[in-house]
C-alpha cells in the first residue's frame, strides 16, 4: 500500500522531500495503533491526534490539520476503486479501509493565521539591540582568549543580511556569492544592488521558488556589511573555491540550524523575549518596508509571497505609523480646517 501510494505521488512529480515525510507519518500511525490500514477507525485517528497534543511538546493546530490531511490522502488512495485495495482487503481479511477523519473529528480551517501569537515583528529598538549584542560578541570572545571571534563576526553579518533582505533560514543558508548582483537602476549599491534567492520556499511537491530581492535605500547599511564580509572576513576562513556566501571554519556551508543558533545567542545577550525567533526578522522586514511607505505589491514581491493576504499576516505596523496614516487622511479630507490640536 505504501509503495503504491509513493508511486502515485511520484507520478505527479512530487519530490522525495514531500513523499518521505508523508510515508513516515503513515508508519507512525501504524506503530501507534498496532493495526493495519484496513483496520483503522475514526477512533484510532482521534486517539493518535490526542496523543500528539499531549506531552511536553504538543503539536500546533496547523500541524494537526496537516497530519489529518496527509492520512486522509493515503486513505483516499486506498478507497479509490481504480487501485482495487477495497476488494483485496475484503477478500483476504474480511475488512476494508474506511475514512478516519471526517467533518466531525477533524480540525476546521476557520481562521487565516494559526501561528503562535507570540511570534511578532521586532521594534526598531529591538532590532538595534539584537545587532548591538551580535556586534559585541567577537570582542568578548577575543577578550576571554577563546576561539570563535571570526565566526561571531560572520554570525552578526548573517543576522543583518536576514533582516535587510527578509530571507528565510534555508534561503539564507543556500545563498552563493553569485547571488549578490548589481542593480542598474541603483548603481549606488555597487555589487550589492540585489539578491537572487534561488531556494525559496516552495509549494508542496513543487520546485523551489525563485525571486530577486532588491536592496532598498533604508537598508543601504547592508552594503558595507556584505562588502566587509566578502572582501576582508570571508577570505580569512580560506574558502578556496567554495561557492557559498556563508562558510564555516571547516569550509562548509553554514546550516539553517547554525543561523538559528546565532539568532538565539544574540537574542539572549540582548535580553529580548525568548519567544522571538529568527523568522521574526522576516516579520520585521515586511512590517518596516510597509512603514517606510512601499506599496503592498512591492513588499509581496520582495518576500516571495504568492498572495497579498499572506504578506498582510506578517505585517504588524506600529501605532505611530497608523497615526501618520490617519493624520494624512484627515489633512486630505479637511484641508485647512484640520489641525493637530483639533
């Protein structure tokens, strides 16, 4: 059954990174129930989800829905008469597969965003505090006579680049030197006028999405950061011909996990909320571009969202920005009759 389902998905050109986790989930349900798929009942599915919701690391609502959908797809394959599994199971075992999740016991998609509400954009002061903490770390390491000052400088540059271009952790890890390019419309940024993201987050089963992120004037400080890294710091790691923008001391590519760890280290040193994670820098980028006055469509293209609604979810503009919009609207409507003291 699993092999047949895998072939069906492969025929649809779904990638192994999509198919393999799906099969693993089916195996987890099989191990949990101790039963074969043709023996599963709705009660078994409910018990499985209830089990995953308990313990020290309970799954989120969105994860539960994803699991239910995956299990439903597997059973949909088994119940498809074109594959003959119903007849085979009935003949051999006297039982046939049935739907495990239905409207009465599955998670309904009633809201647009179900992520952790503690994940939010950083304020400008928090971004500065984070960068200050990252910048202070190399000198602290050197003062203690320990190794790692150079990689700490690298980590600070990575965090600033993540914020300046709004990239995800995997996108940042997979960047190569050739992905930094000139922008003929913005020659003042030199070789760092744009960034080609070639390993953007893909829809399930699809190849990575590509996009070009333009350097914006409000983030022009990133030009000096990248230039220092590429021309002065990176050569000290002896990368030879390695293509990666961010390399390790052993001349490998910096992993997404290492980028996460760099953020956590800086966050703790800055005394910021422990619920903030690396992805919050992407939230911050989207929010701050909006506050800088860039059109929603431009922001959407910069971060590679297919739908404007997704970009809106990431945006958490400040009260000051909203008051500025209100002030502009009042001036446009009331003209000379409007005043701040009105």
